[in-house]
C-alpha cells in the first residue's frame, strides 16, 4: 500500500431522531468505532470535520438534517506482501474472484498488528502487479475512512468466509464500485440459524445503523445514522431438528446486515459471538468445533464489460463438518 499525505472526503446527512440532540464527537464515535473519540476530537480541533459547511468545537450539538463533512487523512501504511494461502476461484486481466477463509480481515485495521495477516497482504504477494494506478497522483481508489485498500471492491466480515471480488486495475475498480453502488452485483449467502423456520421464503426490510450504546454493534432499534436494509431468505431445510439452513439474497450492503436482520427476528446465526445465542454457540463449539458464525458467501453474479459472470464457492471444511 503506497504512502500518501492526501485526504479522502466523507459527506453524510445526520438521520438521528428529530427529537434527539447529541454531541457531534459522541455521534461520530458511534458511526466509526475503529476511530477513538480523542482522535475524532483532534480532527474537529484541526478543522478536518465541518457541520453545514462551518467548523465547530467538540461540544457542538447536532440535529437531524445537518450535513457532516470529514476530511480523512490517508494513513501512511507500508504493508508487506505475505505468502498466505489464497483460494483463487477465477482471474482474468481485470479482476479475480477469491474464496476468503474465516478468521482473516479483508483489509488492514488500526494498530501495528492490524497491518499483518489480512487479505490485502495476501493479495500483494499473489498478484505482484496489484497496484491501482492513475495518471493523477492525487487519485486514490477505494479509500474508506482514511485507509487505502488496493483491489478491494467490497468486504466480508472477518469470521465470514466465501466469495469476494478483487479489482486488478483502476478501470475495473471504478466499474465494479459503480455496480456495488447500484446494487447490480448479486450476492448470495448460506446461513445456519438457531430454531426451526417454517416459512419457505420471506423478506425483511428495516433500518440498520450503529447501536448508540455499543459502537461495535449494529442494530435495528433506534440506530445512529440509520440506512435502509433489505434481505430475502429461502428455506433450505431443517438440520438436527433445531437448526435451519437458509439461502440469503443480500439486496443492500449494510454492515453486519444478514447477522442483524436474522437476530432481530429471533433466528440468530449459529456461532455468532456478537448477535448470537451463547448457549447454542458453546454447544456448537463443543460438539462440532465451530469457532465462528456459520455464514458463507457462496454465489456471485454480475455483468462486467458486457460479459456475464457467475461464481460459486464450496463450503469451508468447518461449516461442512457441522452439516455432516
């Protein structure tokens, strides 16, 4: 990952309850849990965060409809290529399809150890020329919250396995990111949930956002900066008389969307440490050795440069063991 002193801009509208006012640093720390409140307060002091086009101090109250703009400094992160196992499903000159293992972060996280052992480290090793280039030296593709992510078009949670798209040049990166934004990349998951689901298929639509009381979690109950989330489910059958296997169509792409939606209707994913059932998780660990959520991104369908693509990834061994 190349070093840079440039900035990426995030702009968003506050969508809190109109009756509620909150300090801006508290609100932002809930939206961006990877950033400490002191870090955000320093950005406010430096004028890197504005509200309705004007600078302010950390005690400012914000209201529904306020426009927040953040100038994220692109961190200088000299990432090392690492020779890590990488299951490559397909590749051409424009993109690659990877089946990510569970336990691996998609991209670097803050802290010294967060720069090692990620999918990005593996990509830099396996794809020697994976450097998104552009004639403008200030151009930075895929910069989110001040962190560069070479090749990363979308992400999977650390403990979710399955298919992920990697762009190999800036042309395909731009095209794929537009498709993600327009929801024209069809992503399908398999999830094993606690309980017997009787419906053959159903649909959930709700708002999801940061939990105002736990910034590491997402919620459907009075979330901070809520965004509409839509998910479809297809019943694939009951397992052992107490679990149900679901095929999940992700119609929007919110953080933890599948996990939050399923937990919100009383069917948490087996092994989910954040939104799941502790007793069931302990049983799954003892009987089947399952150490993470039973969730797998198994199918991708999209059109790129007038070619139709469809990919599927077999279940990882730990998930198969549970079903066997």
